[in-house]
C-alpha cells in the first residue's frame, strides 16, 4: 500500500527500490509529412529520475512524450523499458501513468470513479479499489473529494485528481504533458513544489513536458532542452542555466546578453583570459551585471553604454542599455542597489561590470 | 415625451439607470430580429394547430361534442393504427441506432478529409425525393425485383420472398430516410468527446472495447438520445414511405388522416387524430427533454 498515508518507511523503501525502472529512448524519429517532429532523439531517464523536456512549441517535446506513452508510433527507433523494446507495444499494455494537459478526466464520472478507473480495468476488487483511490486522493490533498463531480472542481483540483488517477495503480513510469500550463501562476508554482515532493516520496521514473523554463529548472533532476525535433542540451538545471551549450539554450532559458567575441573584444574592458579557439560569443546573465565592482579582487569586465530605460519590476530593476554599435543589453539590478539605480538617469552613459567567472563562452 | 425617454429624465450620479436602459434596448433590438420568424411560426403553425383543435371538437352534426375522440377510443381499428404507427417508428429508431452508432463511431475515427467523404455518402439520400427513394426500394424488393432475382438465381430460395408491402419494407425505407438525421446529432456528440479521454483510458490499461463501453458510449449518449427522439417523432408522421412500401398492409395514423379527408371529407375525425398525434409527440418531446437534461447534467464540466 504505497499510497496509504500511514505506510511505514520500510514499505515505502521496498516500493522505491523495487519499482523504479529506467526508460531508454534510442534514435527515435518521426515525420509529419515534411515536418520533422523528432529527429533521431536519444534520451535515457534513469530509474527514479525526474527529467523535464523543455522547448518552444513544435520542438518535439510532446511528440516524444506521446511516443513513450504509446499514442504516437515513431517512424524509426526503439524505446526500452524493463529490459525490452516497447516501441510496438500498445499504450494500454505499457502500464505508464499519464497526466494530460487538458487533465482528461472523465466528465461523466465522479472523482472516485475517475481514480478507481485504472484499478477497475485491472480487476481490483471494488472495496480495495476505493481504499487505494482514497489513499491516492489523500496524497494529492483531496481527501474526502471522492463524491464530487468533475464539473464542480477548480482547475487546481482537477489537476490533482488527474495526478491521483495516474499514480493510483502504482505505475513504474509517470509521463506528464504540460500538466500545469492551464493554472494561474501562484497555483502553478505551488503545484510544482507538490509534484516535486510527490516524486521524492514515490521515486517514480518521470518524464515531464513543459514550455516554462522556470518550471523545468524548479522541478527536474535533469532538463532536456529541445529544438526542432532534437535534444540540444541534456543537463542538470544549474548547468543548463550557467553553461548553455549554444545560443538557442542561452536565449531560451533565463535572460541573457550574447555578444559575438569579435565585437566584444573591442568594447569590453578587462582581461577576458584564455579563450578556447572554438568559442564564438560570450554570454552574461542579466542579473550578473553589477553597477559597481563590489568586492572586486580583479577579474572584472566592464562595458559601457547608453541607458535607454529603467523599469521597476518588484524584486529588481530592469536596465536597458545600448552599446556603441547599437547592440541592446538587458541588466538586472537587485533591490539592494536602489541607491545606485536612483542616481541613474535615462540618457546617461552607464558602466556595467561583470565578474569574469560569470561570463560564459559559447 | 420625457416619460418615454428615460435618457432625458434620469440624471443619477452613478449612471445606473442609463446603463440599464441601454442593456434593455440591446435585448429589444436583438429580439426584433426574431420577429419575421415568429410571425411565420404564428401564422403557419400556431393558427392551424388552434384550428385543428377547434375542428376536432365539433361533431358531424356541426355541434360541439367529443364524438371524434370517442370514436377513436372506442374503435379497435384506431387502436391498431396507433400501435402500428408506434411499432414502425420504434423499429425505425432501433434500426437507426444499430446501424448509425457504429457508423458514426467509424466516421468519427477517420481523419477529417476522409470523414467528409463518408458523411457526404450518408447525406446523399437527403437530396433525392422521398417518392423516388420509396420506389427505388420497391424496384429492389418486389417479387420480381433485383433482390429476389439474385437470391433465386443463387438458389438460396425457390420461390420469391415477400420483401415488399409489409412492415419490413416500410421500416427499411424509413430507416434509409432517417439515418442521416440520426447520424448528425450522434456524430456531433462524438466529435465533442476529447480525444485525450480515450488516450487517458488507454494509458490506464483499458482495452478499446472497455474504453468504448465505459467512456465513449456514455459521453455520446446525449447525442444518441437526441437522434433517437428526433427519428421517433419524425417517424410518427410518415406518410409516403409506409403508403408505398407498406402497400396497404401497413396503416399508420397519417394514412388514416388522409383517408378521412379524401374519402369522407370528415374534418372532425381527421383533426382529432391529428390532435392526438400532436399530444403524443409533445409528451415524447417533454420526456426526451427531461432525459437529455439528466444525461447532460451528469457530465457537466
């Protein structure tokens, strides 16, 4: 009874070690007419790992998820799970929990009937099914909601029911397709933490699709950034943010200024140090720009430009600065720089400083 | 004049009366668009119906009486006609459900372009006249018709089968006509079913059959109910098809009404039959409305 709130640690431990399995996607391709939805994609989600696929719409992230779920048949490639290739196995024989963007709750059934559905399919006796469904609803903090109609639930509650329904049959893999995209920001952030906690508790191998970069960084052990049907970078959230492998990833995640090296050499004051010959541009995160060299023990780079605008955004100020050649830079000054920001006037020249170790070369 | 123009007389600080007047004006204007339609309905439906009620309440001697209704209640032949009419209509509904639900499911599963093709095939009969279709069936079904020739040619049967001029032929012809009317609302309901629901069921391990029974069919049920009621109610009033394909062996209410008028010029009797049919139909509509509301309220989302 993994989902029973009163389950002992040993039971939970047993569940963790036994049920986690890896999913290995090997060279999967899918064409829609002339459109290359998946282009030779390989990805391994380790047992018990949480991988988020992040990318703009049309990047192939949902297509890949649907291929793993068994709803889309790829043109080529293999998907390994539990030691065998499941790419030809029908969706209903894969036993993966799936949470859909639209929740896909059955509108003609109440909450309890929705959550017991996968158990009824498996022939679990009705009283046991109800007990397990109630436990799953407790896990998603919807205890006592069993008798509600789907139409009576809020978006967040529907999301939780969908989650309960996907985990109630103790799947070894959980697939989630933009599950939070329909929720408002506050609720979305709350649910991100809850899904993360749930994953820590259940340790189900999870593949998660989102177009929200912050969500991907928050929720996942590793993030696969996708573009044009390919995985362009697969790494830990911090590595993705700090050390993007190319300009697409740098621009897609976070706020970054990217300067071609040739241009930067003329405009940036300070020692760039050793530069790999393959590097073509440098990237600086907006929040790494400083208005002064606070605590500087060497290793600073400085760039100056025309201050075009200051925007107050609550936790920080956004400074828009134009360099001599017209290239725009976005810098963020945190709250505690309010004195410095207050002294600035639009139209004046400003110097922006950045620590050398915060400059990433692409 | 100020009384008729609130805009001039109302001068509150919060402007609420002006805004309420604007809202009312808007509703009135949009209601005005329904006026031509309402007038047609009043002239062509309500007035004749009232006239029907009026006529049915007068006896052969021109005095007000319930003798027209009394005759229907007393006469065994009338009861038989009502039973026949309802039997034929019900059989048509059953045939439409048996043929139409699987077919609509099939069309719904097709990619858009091909589904249009199949839908066109279903709707094609709409463009041929009732009479032509009834006679076309006769060509197929009569003793020397194509079906019998083929069956006898193949040695399936020695003597021609009685395929025409009976209930079977009548229901067949009516099903042919009603099928598109049944399929359209059913397909509408099916098209509204979120495909993610079917996928969700599969992801939880359900087979296609289980998903069809537990998810697809219950969600299509309001459309099926709407189609069935529509077919049933329309089938109650059929005249041409039972007259031709029934060949005198199937007497439905509309045929009796026609005979009362053309043979006996008995407006009272014909009107009473018409009124009864109208009442039954109205009752069925009310019933179906109730059933539909229950079905829909069970899946509000």
